[in-house]
């Protein structure tokens, strides 16, 4: 199933159909199809929208508040914000699930400004009057950012790729060797939290999250709280999307349970209703559980694997934690750059591609 037949083509298989897999596919296709007409790109995944972890994400563009150590990831975050902002007034924005959103980050003590304060729009510290609205918190920021709804965005990406002739195959890939022997010249590994099933990676862990989607059209601002003792995502957050509002505050490292948990439901509900009491009247629309692919840093690199007499190039792009939508396009650009190097080494690139 899904074997390549045509000789002389450059055969690429992307494994994974979350935001990282589909955006990487689009980036590679857009940048190289014009200079390599024989490019054949396929996506293999055992889960497509609405069953990916991207579908569970609230979709607020926001890196971790205190993570400024990795300059490369900071650049990828900025590239993603700039790319999305450039689409904000395009006719595609609504179909992409993209909109401007403003709101609050709340803390119990003063903290340093985040490294991304100049990427978002209108970043400032909260006034005393604003903090009076949140009696449990004594410090905070206000800014305008972007919300990118995972489910809508995946549908939009899928439509763009289908128009370009990219083929999708629902299949569970058991090994890189299986894909290589099926005729792939290059494999792009965007398997997220499940990457360890294809190649052991002791640095990769699931960061289980659970969210409640509610109908609360009066909620106009995001509210993200932070608790330095508990750590990231273990404190209530309220993120309005285009239609529904996402409530969360669960982060469980190493927990592989995909079942919605009543204790976690209560933690989220009570925490968010304390933060915003009007939510008690909101109608619950859905409840989801998903896994953030947690890793000390994103794995974005090339690796050559040898199966029989042929070398297969693998480009790994996974480990984006809870910020896949925040960083995805910068990572897609980097993966495309690595793919371009493969083409150069194989003397397949007659002229450099645009925008790289």
C-alpha cells in the first residue's frame, strides 16, 4: 500500500499529520516543487484530524514565559509569529483558524519580562486596577497575540496540500525500514510524542493535558496563570478561540492515559471558575485529552539510515512540547533547509529554491 512506482522521482514520505507534519509538508512542497517537478510527497499517519494532539491544543501563540536559553528556538518562534501575522488580514485567516487575541498573564510574584515581549504586540505590565480583577495574583502582563485553532488549521493545510497533489495514507508505520523499502528517498519524521516507537529517545516524554471546551461568547480575553512552584501548565488557563473557549491547567509528565479523568476535570473547572466566576454558567461543549511531546529541546536534524544497499535520509522534526503551534512554521522552514541540503548533495538542485 502506498508504494512508489515511477522511476526518476524524488520520493518523500512525511510521517505524522499534526501541525508539524502538515506544515513541514507544505513548506517543502512550496519551496521545491518548482525546481524539482519530479517531487512526489506523501503523508503517512495513523491519526488525522480530528484525532491528533494538535486538535486538542488551545492554539494561543505563546512560548514558555522563562525560556530564553535556546536562541534557535526563539528564532523559530519569531518566524512563526511573523508568518501568521502576515496572514492576519488575508481572506484565508478565518479558514486557517487565525485571529488576533489579547489577554493577561498572571503571577503571584514579580518575574522578569519574557524573551518574546517584543515579538507580540503591545506588551506591558498590568496596572493596579487591572490586578484588582484577579485577587489571587499580584503581578502580570497584558499583550496582543494570535490564536491559531488547531483543528481548523489542519483542515486548511490538508486542503492546500490536496490541491498540490500531495497524497495521504492512513497507516501505522512500524519502522523507518518499512518506509525506506517502500521506495522513499527521504523520510520526514514528524511523529511527535510517538517518535520513540520508531527510534528509542529517552529524552522524549508525554506531557498529558486535559481540556474542557465551553460555549462562553462573553469571554473576550485570554487569561493564563502561572505558578512557579507547580511549573508550566499546572495552573488554570482560559483561552477564547474563534467560537469556543478552552479551559485547562493539567500537565502530567509520563502519563499515557488518553481517558478523560474526573479529578482533572474538577481541577480545571474549579480553577477556571475561581479565576472567572461567570464560567459557572457556560455550557460544556467537549472534553479532550492529549499528549504534549515534551523534550529538553526540539529534535530537528538529519540522519542517514542504511537498509540493505541503499541509504535513506531521515529528517527528524519532533519534540515541540506544548508550543507546536507557536513554533511550527520556523521548524518547517528549517526542515525545508535540511531537505534542500539533501537535494544539493544528490545533485538534484539545478538552481537554489526561493526564500531559503
